C-alpha cells in the first residue's frame, strides 16, 4: 500500500474515532419534545408570563382533561409519544410497543418495557388547573392534555413522574441536574403557549434554572 493510501486510511480512522467519542460524551439519547425554546427565548417568555396567586383545586379531577385521545390510526397520544421518544420501538397492530428502549432524562434511567414508562405532562394537569385552566372549556383542556405541538409531553420513568406529582419547579426538579435547564425551558414554553400564570416562587426557581443553562 502506498504512503498516501495509508494517510487517507489513518485520517478516516481518526475521524470515525473522534465522532464516536463525541457521541459517547454526549450520553444516552433522551426524549426531545418539539418546540423547546432556547434559554434566551425562554427568559423573554418568562418575563412576559403573568405572576398570580395559585387558584383553588375546587372542582378539579383528571377527567376534566380527557386523555389519551386517538391521534393516528390505532395510536393514541401516549403511544405516539412512546414511539417518538424511544429508540428501536416496534409496535403491534394496536400500536402498543412490543419492544423498545427509553432513556428517562429526569433521572437517567434506561427502560426496556413500555409499562415502566410514563408520559409526563411537563406542566401537570393539576398545576394547569390552578394556573388558569379551571376556566377553560373541556375541549381546550383536552387539547392541552394531548399537546404534541409544544414541549408539554415527554416519556420518562414512572418513578420520576410519580415523584414529581403535580409539583412546580419551586419544589421539584429532575434529579439529573444537567437536565434542569432543559426542563425549565420546556415548562416555560408550555406555560407561554397556553397562557398559564405562575407563582412568584415558581418564577424564581425557573429563573435560577435558566441562569445555569
């Protein structure tokens, strides 16, 4: 083999190894909901959100936010997000995953059974109710609960979702601290898209998360 050929092969090898190192350094591929604002855009959105005292939970139930609704063919919203946020996802004729792998960015868990995956409402339904959704029509609440257009739904581990419950960022944030910037941006993006208010403590926590972006 001539020297130029060896040089080309070595250069190609270096490129492949460099690319692989970059991928590995980036960590597992996690769920990426659509329409996540940049940190600077999120800060502008945050400044524009209405700060108000939380509303009452009177009259609230999850039934006020009908989900999961049919999206395409036999797939409902949950199954659509499972396919979107997973890797190597295969489904049966009913659209339920028969195999796949999901990385939960909240706690760093990797899951291989769809039953262990929850679809988190980034802004919880109860939080939305207290922040303005109590006055919405049922149709609007349904659209919110099944929102695939904004950063409102994400596949995460069931344990992290249940740990979060209906808390806002002033009392709960992902245990993976490097994800808190993204979480704040998703939260703000959803509240901005739906015109929901926020508390002063919530705003302070979100601002601090953006400072760390």
